[in-house]
C-alpha cells in the first residue's frame, strides 16, 4: 500500500512514521507532479489550513486532489486537514478541497485554551489519547456522514464514505487506532476493485 502524505506545510513526518510503523509505504506530496503516481490513500496533516490552502492553489495541486477524492481515493485529514476537507466553515469564508459534508468551526477552543489532551472513545476502538492543538470541531455533519468520536458533546471525528477526519492529532499519541482504522478503509477500497 502506498499512502501519499501532503508535505507542503505542517506535521506530516509524524504521519509518515505512524504509517511505516503499520507497514504502509509513504510518499511525500510536494508538487503537482507528485500526484501523478499511483496512490492507495492520502493523508492531509495538521498545520495551518489557510497557508496550506494557499500553497495548494499556488502549486496547482488543489483541483487534482479534489478530483481524486471525489473519485473515491481514501483520504484522512487531521486538524487543518479536516478544515481543507470541510464543505463549510462557520467562522471562515474560505473553502479549500470542500468534499466532505461537514460544517467545521475553526480554532474552536479559543486562543488561550487552544491545546489540550484527553482520552475518549473512537469508533469501536475504545478510549484513545487525543491531542488537540488550536483545533477545530465539527459543528454539524450532513447526510451520509458518520460521527466516530465526540468530546464534551462536540464532534471530533467523522467519516463519509472514504473520507476520514479527526480534529485531534492521532499521530502524536501512542495509539495507532486511528491510523489502523484508515488503513482498513484503504484495504476496503482496494478490495472493492480500486486500481
Ligand atoms: N488552527 C489551525 C487552522 O485553523 C489548525 C491547527 C492544527 O492543524 N493543529 O488551520
């Protein structure tokens, strides 16, 4: 399995390590040509969504990424990656890849209390560590989107078909549950005949 990790900005190395730890090959996606190679999945890391969105436009990567995701390529967005995938944001007029039926709230935990750590259940994996860094949350999900985790009543992980998002940074904790969940999506996609 080859997972492309968007590497134009943000916390991509930790995702690469996590994927390699689980036996998947990773390639860094830094320019439009990097998107021409065969990929089985995509990771959009945390960082700063406005900067990432701007770079994706300047590098000519945004439309290709959107097409691949619309065509069903499995994608996992964390934090800023979630904001890139959100169809709507409550407090930001920018839209980036915008393929997922979620409304996100950016920097939703305030500036001073922007970072915190907690443990909460994720999908059927039980309690996992969750690190939040100036994180968004998901204010609402649209049709066909499944809620996978909530913290204090707020949605912090969701899935729609082959798109997975977390508001927290699972690459920073010592649990591999979310990355394993993503790899099971990739396997499901490959088993359904994806090239
Ligand atoms: N606050 C950042 C944004 O709005 C996201 C933070 C993160 O990815 N850790 O893009």
